[in-house]
C-alpha cells in the first residue's frame, strides 16, 4: 500500500470516529459547546502531529489525544448556571478521578478494557478497576422520576426494567409525540429517555423540545439506531445519546451521567 493511500485510510478512519468522540466529549462536560471545543482541540493536535497515531489504531489515537488534552486541562466542567446544576457539579467533584472517563469509554463507546487502557494510558487492570469504581459510586446517586418515550413495546419494557433496577420510578411510557406531552404535563419527570422516531411518524426530538419549552430544563437521553446522523456538528445535538441496539450497561451509564447534570442540550428539530 502506498504512503498516500495509507494516509487516506487513516484520514477516513478519523472522520468516522469523530462523531463518537464528540458524543464522548459532551457526555463528559454535559454540553455540546464545551464538548465540541475539546473534540476540535484533539483533532487539531492529531493534524499537527501525526506521530500520535503511530502505535495505535486511528480511533484510539484520536480518543487518546482528547484524553491528554482533557487531563492536562484538569477535566473542568462548565460554570454552573443554576442551583440544580451546581449541585450536580458538586457531586461530580466527589467522584474518583478518571472513573467517568473509563466508564464512558467502556460502556457507551464500547472500547475493551485494553483499548480504554491505551486511551487513558493506564494498565488494562486499572481501566477495569476504574469502571467498577464508577459503577459503585454512581449506584449511590439519588433516584429520580423518569419518563420513557419509545414506540417499540419490548424496548420500552426493557428500559423500564433497567430504570427500576437503578432505583428510578418510571412515570409512564409514551409511544407518540402527543402521548409524551400529555404524560409529561400530568406527571413532570426528572429525566427523559426518548427514541427519535415514534409510532405515528412523529418525532421524539420535537416532543422533548416541547416538554422542555413548557416545563424548563430536564435531563434527556436520546436513543437511536443511527447516532451518526445526529452527530454531525451542524446543529444543536444531544449531550447524551446511545445507539440501538444498546446494552444494559450503556443505558445505565447514560442515565447516570445525565442525572449528574441538571440541564441537557437537546436538538432543535
């Protein structure tokens, strides 16, 4: 393979990985704007120094560059805009260093412990230990009232079971935009799990935006079979996004992360 062809392949791999880096970045910071700044800085670092990719796969190299920048900056979180967010950030400050990063890398981004170790520049054993610490610490977080917007019966039942097992109360399940807004008005949730495409071809995004417009900020986790279509950087995007088919660990991690932040940026349909 020629050098030009090889460079093209690396560039293509970086391009495919970038949306998922942006998802990881905003899950860490709780916001699209701050997450995207860190993701852009990581991409710039790789473009300036291609040797950062010499010993690893391009995707791992990109995430590793991000983590180096994130770690060197002290892993800051946006200044709190309200009392609820301040409480969430106070809770975050008490978590063991590197645990959230390890948990997100392994569960949401689906890196193995060995790959996570390469990204975080620790041993695979330490990466596994950090994930377990994160799970233990997050299991102690306060429970909340959670609403599900999902038109597939088996998935909605599964999501409800996962939420209940975490100590959350599910206020109800909505299959359409209209049902979602009606349910939220009847029983205000503290967190929303929302599919993008609903039973009557209505939009989970529009439903969530209408609920938040009427009721104020509520943490949201979006679920979609096509996450790359939402992670384009061309519009407002969700801070918390998991892919179908999902794993229980991914749902648990996303709910825990979202509950730490009192406000979640949503899409503008």
